[in-house]
C-alpha cells in the first residue's frame, strides 16, 4: 500500500508555489483563481467546458487515489440540483 492511499481529501486551503513567499494566507488561492480565469479567457462556453473536462482528468490522474477522487466527486455533487 502506497503512502497516498491512507490520506483523505484535504479541505483546508493548500495553494502554494514552490520558492514563493506569501504574506497573506489567501494570496496563493487568489493567484490560482486568476490563472484559472486567464485559462478560460476568450473561450466559447463549449471550449471552456472542454478545458474544464480536460483539467479535471489531468488533475485526477495526478492525484491518482480513487478513494480521494470519489470523495471529491461526492462533495462536488452535494447541493447541486
């Protein structure tokens, strides 16, 4: 069993960039949000949906732990009509 299999989904702020110092805890999250918005800039709704789908698959592959991914999917679906 790999060390990653014992972990659970991290719901605490966890954004960071190696080698970069932040003076406020929310700043790395703001940097991520800005990069995400830039990724979608000038795309049609269909193109943006495709980018989101590809991003989900790329990041899911990076995480790799099916238990964590299933937990994340269940949480993401909560309260969605």
